[in-house]
C-alpha cells in the first residue's frame, strides 16, 4: 500500500486503475483513502496529487469522525470529559512534581507540576491521554471478536481486514463496544462506507 508523509502525518492509500481521465480521491471509512486513476498514470503523479490534497484529506476525515479526534483538543480543566468505550468520564486535575495520567474510580486523573505553562500542560495531557487510549485499544479490541483483532496507528481509516486478522484504528476505543463490534463485522463482511 503506497504511503505519503505530509507534515509528519502518514496517508496510506490504495490505487484502483480504471479508464478515467482524472484522478479521484475517495475516503472509505472502513478501508481508508482510495485513489482512482487511469492505468497510464505514473505513480509519481498519483503520489504528488495525494500530497497536494493532503490537507483536504485530513480535514475531511477528522470532520467526519470528530468524536475520534476530541482527544487532540483536550484542555486541562475540571469540566473536561474523555470518552472511553462509549462513555464520557470526567477529568480530575492535581498538581505534583511529576506528570502522571491514570483512570481511577470512574474518572481520569491528570497530575502535573504547577510550574508548567498552560501550553505545556495541554500538550502533555493530549499525549498522555492518547497513549493511554492506544494501550487500552490493544488490550480491549482482542476481546471483541472471534477473529484476531489488533490495534493500529491512525491511518485515516476505521480499520482494514487482511487474510487472518482485523486491524482497527486505536481511536475507536473511544466508541462503545457495540459500535466497535459493528465496525469489526463490517470489515469481516468486506463492506465499504
């Protein structure tokens, strides 16, 4: 699968050759970015077109799946909530010498030094929350199907099926188990969205 790196973010895409006179980009929720091109189109030109459209691809994908990207916008506030397995849990803030992020007694806890700037605090919160959710995705996904289900990085798709396993975007751990299982079933049955 070809990949383009743009602003340190990767776009993996599949190419479909058809008798067309233009290049078309389609975002398939389940299987990612699909590019339709003429059989005569050179790979370098296809890659250049995907790079040119990268901002649009990221913007469109994130707008379509706002719930999955809420973690990228977190701010350190007692009013903030973090989604995990379809439920929203309150964020509790404390000050100590070292940063720490955990889930305890039905709330998320973020601890950080008082000397940090607001920008440092929010950036670290987003990193810690994303890493925690990513680890939980690896743990939880494997229990949701008879198929082997593994977590993958955010490749601008909800998931993909290969011969013997399902790869799910780690961000799906923010959705309910039922919605995650529906995505797995859609991938098993090769549906497209």
